[in-house]
């Protein structure tokens, strides 16, 4: 296990280096600069470029960024004067985490429940209903769900606010819209896994021992059916991270996605790099924790890792 963790940490560090390097090169490969404005006098432009070190050779800017990054300093925003990137991420991430966390919980609870019900009622109306929901969730993009839900529940029915106001009620629609696609994936996958598990010999043995249907499901079927679901939690988290960018824009949520979009449009180099690095580190750490959780759910993986280590 220690060897596995060490290997993953090395891979994570190499991946972070690659992401920072590629992002840095792509940013500076695009013609222009962050302060390109026809109304700005050349001498003022030169002063601003010098102030932020943008006239220095690229290799020097690259090494300077890495020196600051290794100290935990993501730099200062070029467009939001006086604001550090660290502070902007610290302010925006909690809102993104709130919406993303609710979306993930909603998708897991409803998706796994519907998938299980569909499998236990195969070729009956609960199964058909769950599959219709799954197909709609996969077919309709999250931003379409968001706009429709906003129009129906906020504009027409006036049950929730149209835009973000920092309350729990205002977080319901963004969470549902963001979790819709994930829910559809989980319903289909859980249904498939439950159907496969319920046909295994050990399930028939458990029934032969006199266990009730509920005991068979809770003690034997669910645990084995959920393990493959855990393997897609990493991609689901990635979907949340990318999905929040659009959802935050639709509902006016002051989250990390908003800063990321603004940084790209405004050519705010430190903010682009800072949010990209933060997103990537968050993603690989989430995937790492998911991998470690396999051993908790499935003892066979834990024993295999012990044998290797």
C-alpha cells in the first residue's frame, strides 16, 4: 500500500508539472497581452507590463511562477487590482463546492435508489420510468435543464429565486440541473450492476439459507453492486467541476467557475493558471481518495495491495 501511495504521489506531481507547463505555454502563445486596449497610451502599457514582469523572458516568468507556486503563492490578478488569486479562489470555491456537493449527493441518492428499484422490478413500470428518466438525463444538457427549470419553477411558479442570493432555496435549482446528467448515468449503471449481482450463485445460496429478500439485497447484493459505481466517482467529480462553470453563469453564482471564465476572456494569466492548478489538484486528489476507498469496500483489493507491498 505504501508503495502504491508513493507511486501515485509521484504521478500526481508529474501531472501537475505538465498541466502548469502546457497552460503557461498556451497562454503566452496567443497573440496580444492582458492590457491590450487602444485607449491605453504606449508608455502606460509599458509601465504595466514591467510592473507585472510580462516583458521578462518567458523562461524567467516560468521559473518565477514555479518559485511562487512552491510557496503556495498563486500570484496577483492582473484585472482585479489588489486581489490575490489565493483570496479569489478562497472566496469562490465554497460556493462551487456547495452547489457541486449538493448535486453529487442528489445524484447518488436518487440515482442509486432508482437504479436498484428498476433492477428489482425489471420489465415493469418502475423499470420503464427509471429508464425514461435516465435517457432524458443523458440526452438533455445540464444548461438546458437549468434554463427550463429556471423558467418553470422561478419565473412561472415563483417557487424559488431566479438568480442566486446565497440561500439554500436558491441553491436547489442549480444543484438539480448539475446533478441531472450524473443521476442518469448512475441509474443505468446501478440497474445493470444489480441485475448482474442478483443472478450470481452466492445470491441464490443466500436465498436457499432462508434469508429474506431485504436481507439478500442489503447484506449481499448492494455491497457488490456499488463497487463499480465507486470507480466512476472520479469522472463524476470532473463532470461537476466542468459543469459548474456553465451553471454558475446561468444562475449568477459567484463561484470559482465565474472567475475561471472571466480570467480566460480577460487574459488574466495568474488567475487562469491559479484556477487551472486548483481544479486539477482537486480532481487528482479526489480520484486518489476514490482509489483508496476501493479497499474499504472490497477486501479483495486490500489483500491484493498487501501482497504486492
